[in-house]
C-alpha cells in the first residue's frame, strides 16, 4: 500500500476492534493482567513479523537518541494501555473509546509544541470538532 492514509484507516479499524475484543475479554480477568497478556501476544507476533519479513537488525546498534525516544514511547504506550483497559473494565466501550480519542487533540497540540508542526485552519477545525465530540459524549445527562 502506498501512502499513509490506507495504513491510518487500517489502524482505526484495528483500534476499534481492540476496544470491542478487549471489553469482551475483560469479563473474567483483572485489567492489568489482561494488559500483560495482550502485550505478550503483541511482542510475540511482532517479533515473528520482523523476523519473517527480513527487517531484523541488531537493536544495540541503534543510536542512543532512538533508544531514548522509543523507550519513552514504550512507557507512554504501557501507561495508556493500563489506563485504557481499566477504563474499559469500569465503563462501556462506546463511551470509553471516544474519550480515549481525545488523544487526537493532544497529539496536535504536542506536535505543535514539540515537533514544530503547523496544522492549518482546516486541520484545527477538525481537531476542534473532535474535542467537541468528546465533550458531548463525556457529559452526563
């Protein structure tokens, strides 16, 4: 597949399935143990994928800055997953997932602050609509 859009759309589909399948899988297990099991499966599948596609290279040869940022990203991902699974265990998937997508707004703000990106007016309008949608879904009746 060429370009980023098909991959981003597939990511959205798999993220949606993640919420539904995780919610169904959390019925008889603690959220933290469920996150550990899920993470182990991800590590095994990705290890096989990287190996079988010939993308393996010695990680110790990567620059220190790469390790730093990937390590911090891994910590942030782990914290996000722990919080997400706990929220799914306590709430409805149809309410938890949209609030989790507030991350879209935060990514835009962090990209401006830390990466120097400059979204245009159209992008800010979309980001604002997402934020508004999250508020509408999160406000109790």
